């Protein structure tokens, strides 16, 4: 496999990675990386299950770390404009933190992410009752969603990328959902500093599915404070209106002349005080569902990091970590406070099982659910 060289800045930036990435000296003494996959024991679950940490490193030195518990993204290390690598996600340093994880940092959410009103839906004339774990409503798959289970992991090495495929069988009736659902989460790190996440699922009974990646991004790094200075563009002209309990009313309205207008690059903090509690809204993306297109761009001026998010989903949930209050100690003991991170969750719309005019979340036998998101990292 052909290795790519890194200059002086890359050599300095990768010093902290030497113990975990595949590095060697080139003909002129420079450090070069070969795309690699590492696996190491990480912790143990209360039931005795073993949790492993998978480290993906590309030819440029970018690293993504994953757990087979919750199909969680532990960290994403990308360069700033000076070439210095840094982690741009919120999370924890130990298994203890991930076991609690009240904010669902970095996790795969399922069987249905976001809210389902009154914790119930009707499919083909049959009512299904779910766990009411958000007041009287259902959120993020229930009491024990996909973020709290052990997935089977399969590392994959290719010529231009490295990947891990996680699979999980959700049994018929789990958390109230019908059907045996076979779910897959494929994480691929390319040599172009792209993290691609592909969710697929099949079921032996009609069911509803909305698998989501719940990463919290801070492009300046978890120690840098809030994300209110991040410059956000969302490629959406409409949003789904919600009531006081964040349940969609069914209305779809324009973002124009509202605090939700991110159609041009806008600091996240510019209008956030005008929204009670902060941003936690679903945007109706312009790109036709089923086709990969740009959903959002985020630029962090201090570091120069730029994140471009592409997806094939119809919706994007913008969440600005409104619940964080400093009581959670994250990586390096950092106290995560309000607006310390930014979630960009590509998805089916919230409460779609109860809103027939929303894009359908129904999966039937013989069909395959698909959800692709691509996180592309550059600098300027």
C-alpha cells in the first residue's frame, strides 16, 4: 500500500500519535503514515461483555477512534490550519463515562432517533407502545437504545481507506418496536480526511427506523469553550415547527426572517438568545432524499477547521448542547457547559411515525433502510 509523506508540521503534530498509529521513517528521515486499523481492550460491561477500541489512521495521520459499545465515535483528530492535529468531539476518557453518557456523546442512536409523541405509533392498523423516557414521549430508542448495546465489529482494510463495520440484531419487541431488525453501521476513514458513516437495516416485519449519529462537534477542541463563534451554513429553507415539548406540530415553515435562518454563513451565537433554550430543531433539507448532497458547513475561525456534512436524508437536527451545565466531566476532566458542542444529526423527521405527510420511516420485509453521511474536514 502506497504511503503518503507528511512535512515538518505533520511530524510535530503526530508526536502524540506515535504509540497508536502506524508510522515509519521515509528515505529523507520524514515520518510517513500507512493507513491502519488498531484494536485494543477498552473496558468491560456490567454483564461481563468486553469492549474494544478501534483506531483508524489514514495516510495523512488523521485518526478516528471507535467503540463496539454503542458503535460510538470516541474521538476524531484532524489538523488545524497550522497542521496540528486535535480532537474535535466531546466525550469521555474511560469506559465509566461512556456507560453513563447521558448526552449520547458520539453514539449510534436507534431504533428510532429523536422524539415519538406519546411514546406510541400505529403501523398497518396495529398500535405499538414504546418506553416513555422523555416525559410522556419516547426519545432516542428508549431506555436501552442502540447506544447502550454491544455491537459485533469487523475491521476492513482497503487500498485508499480503512473501516470498521458494526452489526447488531435488535429482537422483535425490543423497546416496543416490531420486527427482528438487522442493523449495520459502517465507519470508513478515507485518505481525503473524510469520515463516512453508512447505516443499513433489514427487518422481518414492518417497522420504523431512524438511525442517527449523535456526535458533538467543537472544531476548536473540547477545551476551547462554547461553539457560539462557529460559523454555520445549513442548506435548508424550511423547518418543522415544534410545540413546547419539542414535538412537531406537523407544520413546515420557512426559516426566512427567523433565528433559524442559516442559509448564509452565520455565527451560531448571533440569534441563539432569541430561541428559548437554544437550538434543537429539524431542518428540511433542499437536497432530494435518497441523493447525497451537502446538508451543512461549519467553520471555526480560530483553528481554521472547516467541516462539510453531506447526507442522503431529508432532515437535519441542529442541537447546541443546551442541557450541559458543567456537571459532566469529559475528556481531560473538562467540565462540559452549555453550548460546548454542536450536533448535526441527519435523519428522518421527528415523530414521522405519527405524521403521514412527513418522509416515511417505515421499513418493510424485503426492503433495505439506508442512511449515508459524510463528514469532510479541510482548513482555510
